[in-house]
């Protein structure tokens, strides 16, 4: 629905005003020059979310953003309620992505995640026992993202997820040249491009989803971090 498109534009405009460099990966992934603006970026995201036949029938405008998010959710085998907003579905997609990550994570990576989660709970002055509702036997439990948001807040959750990604990719970059490692460690959101290729997108066929899956995840994090929408 058009309202979802307008809300996405609102989120990205807020990010652009506060931290425009955070949108670089989105512009690059969808082949849009930042000077062309947010509306053009959203239009391209919608086009990338539609197949060519659907786009022709929609006058070349692509599908609405809520449809893009729903398609990504279904690709990750999530059931989406008819009245579910795109922001809620984005959160469930991020939840599923984190679950997939922990399924494939090493013991060391799981330890990093647990440490980050404990730190977030402590900073929010919450009992560490709440970690049990987030991790079950070292695995990301269903609905963990919602439980974590309830415990520490949206902005803290976005920060924790980014730190986990940084820590994971940082170790992978340890053997590279120092300049490359520094570059990798400089950008939290674009790092999702690096990490997700390995542990989320490997079993998702189709070039369109290789754009829309990381985009939906990035938007979910940006929406939480900037408290927009």
C-alpha cells in the first residue's frame, strides 16, 4: 500500500538528515546516485522487489514496499498476517536472519553474541536471567527480537546487532591487510552486505532477493535506530 512507501521515504529522509553516509550501501545496491534522492531510491527498491511481468502491469512502478517486505518474509518461510504492518514484518525478517546466523555460528561467535546480549541487559539494568528468553540452548529462540526490544529498547537492539556483525566480520578480517580491516570495521550497516552473503543468501535463489533481503534487514535496523515509523 502507498502508506508503506511514504513511511519508508520518511524513515530514509530522517536517516539522511542525521547520518547520510548510512544510506550509501542502499544507494549502491540499488544502482541509484545519492544525488537523485530518497524518492528515486525507494522507487528502485520497489522495482527490484517486483518481477518484470508484474512491473509492466504496474506501469513500471514496481510493487509497494509492504509487498517487497512480505515477499522477503515468505522467502524466509515466515507466515505474514494480513493486517501486519511492514515494520512488524521487517522485525520478523531480522529475527529470522539472526536465527539463521546462530544456527551456523561457531562456538566463538555464539560466545560473542551472548556477551553482547548480557552487556545490553546490564546497561538497561535488566536481570541477566532474561537472556534465557532470548537464547535457548545457545540458539536464537523464536520471537527473541521482540523480547530483546522489550527488555532494552529498539535503539539498543540495533546497536547490539551491529556490534555482533562488527565482531564477527572483524575476526574474519584479522588476516587481511590492516587498511582493509580498518575499512571493514568502519561501516556497521554495509557490513551486512558482507556477512549476509555467507550465512543468509547462500540458499536463497534469484538476483532480486539478493538485493531485497539485505535491504529489508538494513531498513529494519535503521527504523529501530532512528526511531522513525
